[in-house]
C-alpha cells in the first residue's frame, strides 16, 4: 500500500510502541497459520465454484506460510480435477503440484506445494 503524507504529520515510534508492535505482529502471524486448514474439499461443486474457492484458499495458505496443501476434488468424471489443474498451472503461489499417491486419496486429490 502506498500513502502520501506530510513530513510534519509523521513521528518516530517510541521504544514501548515498537515493542508492542512486534508482539502484536507475532500474534497475528501465529493466528493466521492456525486458521488455514491443510486441505480443501471441493466435492459437489461446479468447476467454476471450485476454481474460485481454490484460488481464495491457496492465497490464504500462501500468506500464512503453509508449505503444502491437499485439494480434494474427487474422482468422478474428472471435470473438477481438470479445472483445478488448469488453475494451478496459472497460479503464481504454486511451486509444484501432483496427483495423490496410494494412501493420500489417489486420483481424488491433488497435492500442492506452495512457494516460500
């Protein structure tokens, strides 16, 4: 965010204010990590709904510092899987992705590794 302000309207933070701000920032970052689940279930949605929800979820996970997430799209006819795969190829937060292995959900899930 950019902002223009007069120099006369600015002041330097006191030591107490700096310390309070650091404590508050730590609380906020810890809170974000705890509120983002490690998986997203899209089963039963349309392709358009699932892509919108997945983009929002990946953005939140990326901002919270989560390294890897699971997107559950189900097996079905593969419509959701294809829509999600196309979105993941374009998403700038995604480092790599792969289909699930045995025990992870196989063809019904996609494992996504997010950039650091």
